[in-house]
C-alpha cells in the first residue's frame, strides 16, 4: 500500500484491503489459540486481543509476577509462542504464513530466538550446558552451524508437539473465543474480562 502525503494514518489504514472471511477465520483461530494457551499456563495477564490490526492480530499481555527462570517456565513460553500455528493446524488442518520483520517479530522468529538462547546462553543445552556460546547475530550463527540449528529445531519441534497436544483437548474454548473475536474484532476492558471468564469455564483439565 502506498501512503498519500498529508493523510492521517487512520485514513490510510482504512484503505488497506479488507481481509477475506477465510483469513479472518484463520486469524481468529490463531489468536484464540494463543490466548487459550496463555490461560492454561497462567504465566501472565491478557489485557487485549484483536483480529483487526494492520499486522492481522495480536494478544497483548503483561507480567505481574516474575516466576523462577527454570527450563519448564521457558518451555511453556515456547509452547505459547507456537500455539497460534498449532491451533491453525489442529482446527483448520492447514497453516498460514507467519511473516515478521525488524519492527514486528513473527511467532517463529521469537520462538527460534528463545530456543537459541536456551541452547547457547541459559544453561539448558543437552550438550555442554555450561558453555556460553551465544552470538549477537544469532540467525547467522544458526545458518552456519547445522548441529546447533538441529538442536534448536528439536526444542521447537517438542514445543510444537506440546502445543498441538494441549490444544487438541480445547476445541470448545478455542471455538468460543474465536467467535467472540469475529463478533467484536478487538476484546479489551470489561468485555475481555467477561469473555476470558467464560473461556476458562470451557477449558478441559
């Protein structure tokens, strides 16, 4: 899209192509799956969910209590990061492209960076856990070290399997939250609190 000089951002945003119904359904499933995973792990507080943004959709959350920085804690975060894609595959039987840039990291980019840090800097590596080997250009490090890339990918694969298994039991919760997102576009404030309360009731143990 080409921005016209002198126009406000809101006017330009209103001229962006309207998402198809199929795309809106996919975004709603994606964000609902992220949110349900966050509720299950209870690691932070959701403050807004939207499927009506230039980037597609998002879940905003804030941390009120810092937990122990243990391996299970970070593995839960990996699972949450990949839950959007896992939900698409679980409930739509296909996945959409996950594209990020410097300003807005994709789920894949964020998850890969966390898995890389777990392997190279946090002391959670299966091989030589005491050796600090993180580099500032982590993507280049992965691209030039196939053994390291394989270990990082194995972490991501385990987290993705966990996300698929987690969400496979939560179709009712994801479906309810998806429909609320399709109805409202953006959930926040009292409406969000009411919807999340109902979503929690639908989460299977």
